[in-house]
């Protein structure tokens, strides 16, 4: 998204408003303040050039260019009003891939906004997302009742922000391996390509670990050092994943679509952010207890 600040100069909030108006995008000084609060922009830099008072604070060239690109993204959107939370993944994508644009304070605010937006979506979107999960994991012999129960639990967990992981794990296992209730319970279905198969219990463990991280990010409770540590690890993981992606798509069968390269930058940004959250969960020690609970559930399940 960003090609560097070449040709761009530092600017005041008034300059940023003028940049937006020049594109035909409505903007005000209050809008700039809101962008800073949610992490779409970094706080402007203080400057003092007079003995009394100070001059209007300045946004560096990188931030001015970033704001311009966000305005262009709003123009491309079919929505009459673009919520802040839908643009935040783009900010985090830039932070994950470039060290020169997004400072730490802005990244923390952006992660906080992203975490607080979890579960904030229209019912039709929650329904669509839940149905996609059901279709991804459902065995052909699973019943309509099993599928409906799983979809309901997923929707309710997102809406209330209090997922019942035990119930979701049981429902996902029933949909993915429906024979377990009547036959050999120890035989479970694996998902994904042979080089990285997962069970439904492991999938729920990953969801649970990321959910725990989301709670911490809502209150900015993750130290910046941990965020930077996880970012470096996520970059290495992503490079390795990108190298394996063609083989994973080839071997994943009917799940090959989950390894598709997104066609638009917004979807690509969301993939990178989700990957980072998984790495952060591991860095914060949330992955191990989640997988331990998953193993206990699987062992206790009849």
C-alpha cells in the first residue's frame, strides 16, 4: 500500500483535511482527532517555535501519506460510511510489513480497536461467517440438526463475546466426525493437507487462544516488547508459509480454497493480522493451556 513518503511533506491537521477535500472526501479536524484515538493515525508531533505557546502539531510525511491512502480506500468502498474498524487491519498490515510508518503507540491503539471490534457485526454477517465454518468442517453424513447447532453456537459466541468453547468443540466434533457417537470414538477426521493436518479440537484450541489474546489487547495489556517479539516471529512464519502455500493448495483437496491468495488488499491484510494474533497467542503463553484443555475434552468425550 505504501510506497514511501517521497514528495510528501509534514503537515498539520488542517493540511490533512485539505488533502482529503482535494480527493473529494469529506474531512474535519475532529475526524483527524478520531483517527488518532483509534489508531488510524499516530499522534502528531509537538513543536515549539515561539516563546509563548506552540505551533500546531505536525504529522510526519509517512503519516500524511497514510491518511491520503486511507481516504482513497474510503473512495473505493461501496459503503456510504466506512467504519473505523474496517480500516484498522490495513494499518496493522503496514505495521507488520514495514518498520518506518506505524510507531508503537499507534500500533497498540490499532490493536485495541481491532480487538474491541470483535463481535461487532450485523446478524447477516455473523450468520454467513458461521455457515462458512460449518461448510468447511461438515462431513457429508452430518445431520441438519448438528449443523444448525454448530452455526448457532458460533453466532452466539461472537455476539455475546462469551463463547462456550466446550459446547462449540463438541458441536464441531459432531459435525466433522459424526460417526463418533455411534462407532469408534477414537477415530477422528483430520482436516487440511497431509503436511499440517488438524482435528476439530485443535481448531477450537486455536480459536480459544486467539480469543484470550483479544481480551488482553482490548485493554492494551500486552507489553510493547512482546508485540515486537511476536511481529518478528510472525514475519518469519509468514515467509515460510508463503513458500509452502502452493504445495498446501495442491494437497488440501476440497479445502484448497483456504490457502488462496486474496485478490484484494483488505482481505490480504486480514490474513496477515490473523496470522500475527496466532503467533502472539503463543508468545503470551495462551496456546499451551488452550491445547491442554482441548486434549482433556477429547479424552473425556464418549
